[in-house]
C-alpha cells in the first residue's frame, strides 16, 4: 500500500499566494513550500532587508513544520533561494541561529527572481516526528 499525501494547513504562517499548499506530508516525510520573509499577520515583507527577511522566512518555515507535526530539528534538506548571492553571508549567519547542530543538507541558489520580489525564500524536507 503506497502512502497517501496529506495537505498541511499552517495557520501561523503566511497564506499561499497561489494554488499550492504550505506543506504536504507523504509517509514519514514533509515537503514544505518555499517560505518568504512575510509577516503572517500583515501579509507584507518584514522591514530590515535580507537579515530580517531570512529570520522571518525561517520562523514561517518553523510554523509550517510545527503544523505538520515536525520541527526544524528534523529537517533533512533545505533549499535557499537568494535574490542576490552577495547576501549569502548574512543569510548564513541567521540560518545558523536556527540550525545549530546536526545540520541538514542545503543548497543555495540565485534564481532570476523570487515571488513578490523577496530577498530570500527557503523550503525544506523534514521527517515527521
């Protein structure tokens, strides 16, 4: 019997800005959508540039994982999308505040453009706890 997918509703994270789910559970894995540095209450980017947006994106990711029955400590892989790869160092410092040991695998890329012209977007694959 193959695992069924389960859609995750994350009320403490920003609402989707398109036809996608905040996360999907499949078996013992959770696949999140990319999280931007958007304040879930206002629906706007947090002020303060790459540092503030990275912190908020990770808080949003944390909220999505918690809604799915997991946490940052169970993340096995992240992908970080940066508007400008020159921001990698600043992002990396903030990222290190959230992932302090047993680091997940990570990729970091600079795409042509991010949704809503954000500075950073972060997605994850996590184990169900």
